[in-house]
C-alpha cells in the first residue's frame, strides 16, 4: 500500500469544503501514482454516474449504471481491476490510450455515492498494492462525503 498517499489524503480530509477536498484527492493521486493517464471521480446523480473532479484528458460526462467498468463496479458494489479494458464487455472508451483501469465504488453505511476511477496506458498496470491503496482512499473519501 502507498501509505504516504493515504496519509496525505487523510490530512486533506480536514478541509471543510468537500469539493476542494475531492479536487485535491484527484491531484494527489495523479501526481503520486506512476504510469497513469487519468484519475478522478464519477458521482451518482439522477440515476447515472456523472463526471466529478479529475486529472487527465477530457472524459465522458455520463455513464449508465451497469455499463463500462465504472457502471459495473458501481452496480456490483465491488472493486474492478481490469488488465485489458479492450476485452471488457461494454467498455466505454473515453480515452483510446487507456489500456487498464481500476475502479473502486464509494460506499458509506451501505449508501453508494459514486466511484473512484484510475486509468493507465499500460496493460496490467494495477496490482494488489494499488487495490489496497485505492480501497483505503475510497473509504476516506466516502466517509468525508457522507459527513
């Protein structure tokens, strides 16, 4: 686990403004995670996942539930670590340069709020340490959003 990144995000959670906090979380992930090309959030609003703060190229603004890696992770309430997004049924190609993706649902006390989404131009980019790091970050973010 990237304990330094988790500690940084824990400290950022002291920000009283949730939007500022989320913006800084995306920047911290993007700046401290090697070999990625996108990091950000989609939030559940009006029956869809809608784009939130991010770092990287222009992104899809809406994702239907159950569609793509983000919509599937949200619907199944589980982390998805996809080694080759082009082989994922229903993949939504917002950036054709992305080849692997990790998505962690934001859930607090059973309430789903959205997903943390990180993309890489490398195949098989994310490992179990990344899963542990991003799950911990998702817990911190979910708790902050629920407050």
